C-alpha cells in the first residue's frame, strides 16, 4: 500500500511569497478604492441637491433632463466613449483588468451628471468601473502578470461595491460572481476581495454613520412557516420572468437607440425619461431611497404595479440611450414594488419574505449573482432570510441560464491557457 503524503502544516514557500507579495498592494487598493468611491458618492449627493427631481417641477425637470442628455452626448464625442460594465468584465477575463484610464475622463463626469439629475440607473456600475481601474493601474505600476492584475482589479471592485451597499461579504462575493454566468471561479481572488470589501466597509461606516444598522427598515417579519418556502419558490419563478423581460426589452431598445447618432442619443433618452415622470415619479432616480417608501407604504395594488413598471421602463430608457449607470438597485426596487402588489392581492402572504425574495430573484436572473445578491439584500434590509432568499435566487438562476445583460460573462476555462486575447471594444 502506497504511503500517503503528510498533510502540510504550513504553506509552501511559493504560496508564502505570493501572499506577502500581494498583501500591501491589496490593502493599498482596498483603501484607495474605498476613498475614491466615497469621494464619488459625496460628489453625487452634492449634485443631487442641485439637479435632482426634488428641486424642480416636473415640466422644468423635463427640460433639464433634455439638457443633461445633450451635454452627455457632447462630452462623449469630445472626451471619448466611457465604456460599460460589460467591457470591464471582458477585460478582466482577457487582460486581467481595464486597459487604460482615459475612459474615466468621460465616465466620471457623465455618470455623475446622469445619475444626479434623476436618471433611473444607479452608481454601482461607474463606481465599480472606477475602483476596478485603480486596481488595474496599481498592478501595471508594479509590473504584475495577468493573474495578479486580475486579483487587484477584483479587489478594487469589491471595495467600490461595499462603499455603496455597506455589505462587505455580499459585495466581495458579488464582485466575483458578476464575472461568470455560473458561480464563482476566480477563487484565488476571494480573500483579497474580502480585504478590499472590509476597507470599503470601514469607509462606508465613517462616511454614513449607519454602522451596523440596515439601510432599509422592512415590515416586522412574521415567524417563518413551511409555506414561506413555497412563496420563495414562486418568487424565484416570477423573478426569472421579470429578468427575461428586462433583458429582452433592453436588447430591443438598445438596438433602436443605436440607430440614432451618439451625440443626440442621450438627449432623446432624457426627454423620454422626463415624459415618463409625468406618469409616475418612480420613473426617476435609481430607487435606493424610494425602496423605503415602498416597504413603509400602504401597498396599494395599482400604485405598486405602476411604480414597478415606471422603474422598469425608466431604467431601460436610461441605460439604453447612453446615460451611464447601473441597474442593480433599480432591479431591487422593481422586486420590492411587485412584492407589495402581490401582498395587496394576497394579504395572507408574508410580505417581507416576498419582498426580499423578489428583489434577489430578479437581480440574480439578470446578473447571475445568487450568493452576492442574497447577502447584499439581507444585509441592507437587516433580515435573517437567507434560506428563503437563496432558494428564490437558485430557482431564478436555473430558469435564466441563457439570459444575461453582460455578454462577456463566461467561465475561466475559456480564459485559462489563453490570457493574451483581444478584449471587446466599447459600444458606440
């Protein structure tokens, strides 16, 4: 009988050297990415006070949105295309990170103007693109190879997500899952991502003062019963259907907007968004503050359905017309509003379970982040609902395996052994 090799008590020398080699760069990117993210959000809150819909009448804000759209188109034509999250994901797979900083020259001012003025897309995408780029540039400065550059880029992304969500574990997992369609594959970046996320969380606590308190206060949760698993299962199915509808609609709408010249495309989007605000104010902004209105309100069926549809259409118009921003938090809003509508029809249902499950299921169906979405929602809402929400997430994931908003999501098997491919180019 062959003698088994003893279990090593210590890391091999090569692993120890790698840990030491990455420790300070990871800490540095975690801190730098967190500070950059906090500065971005501070600038966003400042601009919101001047440009946000709360400071204008609906008619005046329509004119403002048209003007902001025109300005965004001019900035894109002069400063260059700011790129998209899809491009960042592809570059992480192929090159290890974002290839250049020049896109940030247009991404930062354009995204700040678009989000602060009431565009129905959130800061998560431009924020993560920015902090991820910092990780890439640090790796280039240190002359790191593709594998280590990828780790630092993901670390920066995790820090950016955490500054926004305030959920370090969920943000770290989210940054890793969003790169793939099925699970978390760059496992070597998990601990560095957690370090970056913890740096982001420290910045989040200092900047907001929220500490361990939840961002949203949900209705008092009833004791979980076996029937709640059935509600979670149903939420997973409904969430998958909404995710499919959102992805398909955005594909059609993006194709239509691509026929319009780039310089006027955002202006047309701004006009359409301003007109939609006459139907429902929920068409505007990315919805983080509005979610509290949903979970605290009376939950009238017609109002909740209208709110969900307005955010669905507003977010699609925003991102497809060239306005920069993300769709994660808007999808959370759609899930909360739809759950409130279901509860209005079926008052015997557990409203809190429905809200959390639909928020997670819709986002998972679109982004393919079941663990990250579950951990982020339950943390932000201060809920102990991981068994039901993860069930909804898995159901939605299984029903939407061929659906994604990020075309560059793929397995590392398609990358390993050939890390010198050609990255995507930014869409016009």
